[in-house]
C-alpha cells in the first residue's frame, strides 16, 4: 500500500460525509453482500463515561471470502481502492474505498472481523499510531481466530447465531459528528430511514443499540435507545413509515402524475434510464380542518425533506434543490408540500458524475437555455433533457398548490 503514516492520517480528512455517511458506507456493504436470507444490521454505540468511545457495525451477511484471483478479500479490505466491485453497473458498491474511508474518518484504530464459517473468524486491524510519519504503511495479513473477543457477546448475544457475517469495530472514536448516543441516533433514524427506505422491510432490517460502560465496569444497556429504524418516505406515499405516528398509518400525500420514464442515449450508444416520481400532499394534510398544515408536527416533518430526492440503485444519494428555480423562491414554506424523486442505475454513474462518497451526482443540476449551447457533450445534453422535464413538473405542481391556497382563502372568507 503506497502510503506513509502522514498520508494515512491525511486520508482521515478526505471524506466529507460525517459519522452518518460513514455508517451508511458500511450499511451499503452489508446490503451488497447479504445472503439469500434477510440481512440484519446492528449498529452498536458504546459510551465511556457518557461520551461515545466505540462503535460496532455488525451484519449476518455472506462474510469475506476469496476474490476471483483466489486471494483473501479481507487482506485488501482496508486498502483505498481494494474493493471487488470496481466499475460495477449494478449493486451499491463500485469504488472500493467505502470501508477504509468510513473507518479512518471516525477513528484512528479500527478492526474488521469476517467469517463464512462460525469457527473460522478472520480478523484484520489498523492503528494509525503504529506508523511514523514517513513510514510506509504495510498491513499485516489477517489472522484466523476461533472466537470473537468475549465482550462482544455483552453487546450482541445473538451474534452466536450468525453462521456468517462481518463486524467493523471503531475504537477510541475521535472524529464523531456527535458525542452522545441519543443525539446521533435521533439524526440517524431520519437519515438512514430515508437513504434505505426502498430496502427496509424488503429483506433488510437496521437496528440500534446503545450502552454505557464506565471504565472498568460492566456495560449497562440504554433501553430507550434499543430500536429498529423505520423507513422515512420523503414522498409520503407509503405507510409503515416514520410519518405513521402523525397520520394513523394513512398516506398523507398522493401521486401527482403517473411515473415518468426517460431514456437517454449517449454518444457511445449506451441507453440510460431515469424514472421520475412526484407527489403532492393531500389537501387535508396541507389545510387540516381549514387550518395551517405547516404548523403541525406532520407539516414540520414535510419541511425537513423539502427538495428533489436523487436515488441510485434504490439508495438515496441526496435530497436537495440541485439548482432548480422554485416559484416564489426557495424559502416559500409551501414548497414543503410537493416532492420529486429521480431514480437511476449505477450504469449512469459516470454520466451523472456520482462522487466516490455516494453523497451527490455533480452533473445532476438544473441548466437553463443559455447554458446548454454545447449539447454535443453527453452530460450537458442529459442535464438539459432532465431539467426540462423536472422544471415543467415543478411548475405544474405549483399551479395546483396556488389553486388550493386561493380556494382555501375563499372558503375562509365565505365563512366570515
């Protein structure tokens, strides 16, 4: 691995996804390598004297075996670019840097345990403090152990029932976005519930656990923080989601129009497909009993996910305005009531400019008529086609919102 100790530490500052994004990278791996059975992902937070110090991300997936060359995958899993899905046109993984970036961005010491058979557990680790600034990084090959560290069972007793799986262990976490388990879990449920909404309940479950462990003492569970992540549908079209507590398990929005499928052929003749969905809050959601829906708990939940949701291989990259010009400016609170989702496959990653952290697609942006002169460039032509469809859709939705507002005012005036 052609890195020095200084270079390795510099890598800690490259990712910009924070703790939640780092966890998401590992969840991606767990989903990518699930068995034919449902995959269970446990995210375990360990506080030392009320401050988060360690984390375990555990799954019961396939575990790491051999690559196509007959080499142990675990021996390369901490390499930057050591993954096995380079250039993939399907699945969540592709760039081979998610695991090492996720680990080093949160802790300077991290361990990976993986097994395909219960009594043959492979273990590899790295501690940045073991390397001098100018020392070349040479990772030791994995070791084979018969059992997990005994204290793992204190946090996850069911681990003994996993016939295969992987554990990533972050120790002495020093770059977490939040320092308290309850704070990070509050943010995690909404973010991960939204990012993986198309997976949760469809063969994937994600659970949290949190413990306080005073130094030298037995860990005590924080029962209030033992929970399963609920999916969070930003289109508010599904039930069985975070919004159910405000809606009596009824969808609070409706499809605004039939699903639109756009096909784009690039200069190499490859066909790229994009699916656009749109929703609009029901009138009873926007004006409950003629009142202001934005002041309700449900209305505030709508506000948290204002924008366009970009989804790659059923996994959300980002929800944002992506440079689109909203009627009455972005700050108008009525924009919370409409939602748009754009789905695409990894085959379009290069065209869209998907970044290695899987947090954005740099070429998915609004483009107006003045900036699209050179349509001989694939991504500019694509941007123009997508922008035309999405811009028209926003305009149509806004007309309906405007009609509703006027109608509601007329009803109030007639009552007066």
